[in-house]
């Protein structure tokens, strides 16, 4: 799995989105909540040329809505302590926030990204925020 994930994420092998889609989308649909992908850092998106989570959701035919924008900080370049102490990673993009949300990310490391996203969405009116991730690092 680790090799396939690396090939997908860093070598832009977007065909692998179809391989990952079945289980991830099944887990998302099971929640019966609005799927909200964790947005990529704008710099990383330009480098990689595609948004991994969006690609997986699209390959699985899942509906999703973007509610968040990510600032310029790159979490992957921080150590565990720096990640945990991160603040202000996201801003809302102006779309209306559903009551029930499932955040979708490609990788769960410390949980900081998901925690910060959930916090801002709850402050904006979401009642429940669950999460689904493709892999645990």
C-alpha cells in the first residue's frame, strides 16, 4: 500500500485513484454526511498538478463540496510537535456549511489537520464532523 500511495501522490499516477476509490468512497457514503475534502496547500497543488482526494472521490462517483481553503503552510515539512501546535491552517471559502460533514483526507498523521478543519467548520455551524482517511502514517 505504501508504494502505491507514493506512486499515486508523488509520481502523479492518477489511475490509482480508481484503485483507492472503492473503499474510501464506501466509508464516506456510510456516514450519510456531506463529503468535504481537505484542501491541498496551493504550492503543493501546483507541484503535483492534481488534488489527490478530489481524484479519489471523483473516481468513486462521490459527491463532495469544497468548504475550506488552506493557507501556505506545508504540514509535511514540520515535525510532530510543530504540526500539533499549528493554528489557523484553514479559512472558509464562503460556501454554506452543512449540518453533518465527513472530512476526507489522503493521510492521517497526527490528526492536527482534521482537528483544525473540524474546529472551523463547527464554528461555522456544522453540528457533527466525522473523518475518513485513506491511510494512517
